[in-house]
């Protein structure tokens, strides 16, 4: 069987026999199969458990002791039960630290999702672009084959010189080489996509109708890096709270028993209030350090947000230009296909030349390739917009 027929059959088999992998299916497979997502999810669970620990009340303490002599050791420490009572906000301060940790873990989880989304979308549309190029190359191969057959027939009939037959043969051989190259590029792109999704390449037949819609007026509040900075700022604020409460009194309720050496056991309650009388400025310095951290994070947040806003404006311009290119090439493509059909018909009927057909075919090939590139450029611009705004597709959330 001829090589160009094998190429055409291979493309037909991929597009008709293999199960189509939609864009949503690709994203679901990546989320399911990539360990990075599970790692980020487990880290979020860890943060939630850690927050519960930080926000828990102080533990109840049971003390049991014995002294060899009655004169040694505190006589009321032989048996006691103690429970600190938080009246001055220590538990609440710890809880705020835990909440900040949760938000940081959520930001990390969203960062992982956004990164995975960008990787999969880019690889998917790279493979889809390669598939479009391969289909174009196959279409041009069929055109070149028809032109070669018509030229050979005319040459055998003595209607054209041999140079035209040679020219048609050269164009046919070029089309075969181009189709083989595009097929190898498609195979490589599918392998890269399959590696990202952790699936077998043989399952890949991409949906040619897949596209991405740009987002309008997307707020930046869900952008991962901004979420992380916001969490860092809240963590610094929580550290300020901890520094503030570190010098406040500690209240304890105690139940105690008299010494084991006493012939008669006495039980009673005690309330104990203690506080740091002088900490040599430690709490003050910790508070000031946390305030500096909060202010630094706030400044970094403002800078990152301003950069993100300007980046989004630039990307919106790129999307508009790419969309215009796609629409323009779609119109040109319709005219180019019509020109090829008319040129071939004219050549078959003897009213056109080989040059007309070759030029029309070349124009069609270039237009279809440029349209595929314009579509890929549009997809890349939309992917960049998703990443810049922190937007996640519904299937990824």
C-alpha cells in the first residue's frame, strides 16, 4: 500500500475509531491521576486539623506526686486537677493563626489547580493544533494526488509537456513529506498530553470543536498568589494578636488534695491568677515585628494586584487581535477552497493551467495552516487570561 494512503488511513482511524477525548475529560483525568493534586488536598486537610489544634482550649492537667519526707515538696501537689480558663483571648488568637493557615493551604491548593489547568489546556490545544495541521496536510495530499493523476492523463494524451507532469509529481512528493511530518508532530503532541494526563496515548482522539471562552470582568480575588499574600497578611495580624495577649494574666481553676502524709485527707478548690510581670520587652518586639511583616505583605499585595490588572488589560488586547485573525482567516479559507475547486475544474476542462492549480493549492495550504495557528494563538491568549485572573473552569473547581 502506498505511504500517503497509509497516512490518510491513520488519520481517519484516529478520528473515527478512537474514543474522542473532550477538553473536560482531559481536565478530569489530570485531576484524578496527578499526585500533585492529592498532595495539595492533603496539605489542606492538614491545615484544617492544625487549625483545630491551635483553636482548642488549654488541656486539663492531672498531677500525682509523693515525697519521701513530709518536709520535702509542696504538700498540696500530691494530687491535683487543674484547668486553665481563657478569659483574655489566648485561644481566640490561636484560632486566628489556624484560620490563616487554612487560607494559605487553600491558596496553595488553588495554585496547584491553576497550574495543572494551564498545563493541560496548553498541551491539549497544542495537540489539537497539530491535529488540525495533520488534517490540512492530508487534504492537500488528496488535492496533489488528484492533480498528479490529471496531469499524467493529459501528458499521456499529449496535451501538456512533460515539465508539467514533473512539476505535479514534485508537488505530490512534497505533500507526502508534509503529511508525514505533520503526523509525527501530532504523535509527539499526543504523547506529551498523555504524559500530563497519565493515560495511554492510544486513547487520544481530540475533539476538533473544543474551544475556550474568554472571561469578562473577572475579579482578581481568586488569583492564587493574591490569596496567598492575603493569607500571609492575616497570619501576621494573628501574630500581632498573640503578642498582645502574651502579657495578659492566666487564670486557672484547681482541685487539690492534702499531702499523702496527712492522716486525714482534705480536699478543696483553688483559683490561681498569674501573669508575666516583666518580659524584658519580648512581647513588644514580637508585636512590632509582626506589624512590619503585615505592612510588608500589604505593600507586596498591592504591587502584585496592580501588575495583575495591567497584565489582564494587555491579554485582553491580545485576545481581541487573535479573535479578529481567526474570523478573517475563516473568510479567506472559504475563498481559497472555492478557488482550488474552480482551478481544478478549469484545468480538467482545458481552460486553466497547472500553475493556476498549484498556486491555488498553495494558497489553500497556507491559509488553513495560518488559521490553525491563529486558533492556537487565541487559545493561548485565553489560557493566559485564565492564569492572570485566577479563573478556574467549572470542571476544575
